C-alpha cells in the first residue's frame, strides 16, 4: 500500500527532470545527483552552501528571501537526491518513536498537527521549475500550481500519518493556504492518500497581516481550548513549530528552499 504514493513521488520528480532536460542549466542540476564537492563548497558570503543549509535548518539563519544564487545547484541536488529523503525519514522515524512512547489516554482527544506544504505534500515539481527557491517567490505562479491539485505526498510524512492514525491519534492539518484553496487542498490530500482528518485549518483572511507563527499558534491554542490534546506537531518551517502551546514535541522537516516568518 505504501509503495504507491512512494513511487508516485518519484514518478513526478522524474517527469520534472525529464521535462527540464531541454533546459541546460536546470537539467545539469537534476542529473548530477552524486554529492558534488564543487557545489557543496560554493560560497555564500563567508560560508559554504552546506553550512548555509545547516544554518537554515537550525534556525540560525532566518528571515531570508531566496536561496543564495550560488547555492541553487546545491539545493537542487539536495532536494532531488537521496539526502532530502533520508533527512526526512530521520525526522519522521523519531516522531513515530516518540508517539509510540507516549502512554496515551484512550479518550479520542489526542491530536497530531501536520503542516501541508513541504510536509504532508511536496511542491518539489513546482520548485524544480523555479530555481529550487533561488527565484523570488511568485504567488501567482505558485497558486496556479496549487490549484492543479497534483502535489505528490512527501512519502515519509504519509507513512507517519498512517502510523499515527493506526495508533488511534487524530490528525489536524494547519496550513498557510487560504480558505479559497480548501476544496483543491482536500482533493489533493485525498488523491495522494491522506483520506481522513479531524480538522483542516486554512488561513482565514482575518489573519492577513499576521505572521505564520501568530496564525498557527493561535489556531493550536483554539484546538487545545476546545476538546483536543495536541501531542505532537510536524512542519518544515520553524514558524510551524514556534509560539505558544508547545508542551509536546515538535519535529522539523528539512526545507532549504524557502523561509516563512
Ligand atoms: C498509563 O496511563 C494509565 C492511566 O493514566 C496508568 O494507569 C498506567 O499506569 C500508565 N502506564 C504506564 C506504563 O505508564
Ligand atoms: C509570476 O508568474 C506569473 C504566472 O506564471 C507570470 O505571468 C509573471 O510574469 C510572474 N511574475 C514575475 C515577477 O516573474
Ligand atoms: C474567518 O474570519 C471571519 C472574521 O473573523 C469569521 O466571521 C469567519 O467565520 C471566519 N471563517 C472561518 C472559516 O473560520
Ligand atoms: C493580527 O494582526 C493584527 C494587526 O497587526 C493584530 O491586531 C492582532 O492582534 C493579530 N492577531 C493575533 C491573533 O495576534
Ligand atoms: Mg510548510
């Protein structure tokens, strides 16, 4: 069962690689998937791309708008190669071990929060066509991609989701996508294997002007003030995880392509 979304993910990223084969600069990034000392060693002012990525993941480097141009190729190789998937797996394995270690009260109130973009779903087919985050974010183009409803699942997140559900844990999605994208988001989630959820919370226009940290933490607070007990939270952005109500473990998936406050 789990093989299907897994293959689907690779299928799509392969298509992207094939489509881009005519674009010399990008196909070069995609086809050279072996570790490249050359691109690892490329320099962002003062540091290598590898150190830049570590700084980003550790939240030492923050508030950045685009991947440094010299690191586009490095990030592309990372995202399409094995390392991104292995790093993701290391995160979801820990999340599952943690969930299994909990002595859960069987009252149906246990809830696990999932982010959507670059967590439940992967927009890698889009970002592969847009410089892996080296291009300035274009909301028109990105929203058009979202409305296609064809984002593959991040296989590691789908596996975690299934295992949590099997443990009797409920799932809530909290996403920065707007209410206007609710229907296509539901379709996309179901299409790739996320069949059930307790809540799908999209960003209401009442939050326009608020940071993601403010939006997401206040939605988590609302959940906890109602009937739920949040026991875990997973996302690719620090803003998915920071804020109030964090007396449970949080899990940071890799994402060197963009930064959201
Ligand atoms: C699990 O929780 C229940 C109810 O709170 C308690 O009776 C039981 O001893 C706990 N088990 C462990 C292994 O902590
Ligand atoms: C953003 O994307 C749209 C749709 O693809 C395109 O028409 C527009 O030129 C892009 N804007 C910029 C600044 O690249
Ligand atoms: C969005 O916010 C408005 C204003 O606060 C509120 O009336 C509306 O019910 C909210 N919509 C949803 C779906 O929560
Ligand atoms: C959202 O931003 C507005 C305007 O800055 C602010 O008044 C409001 O308190 C913020 N919402 C939350 C939940 O913090
Ligand atoms: Mg995300």
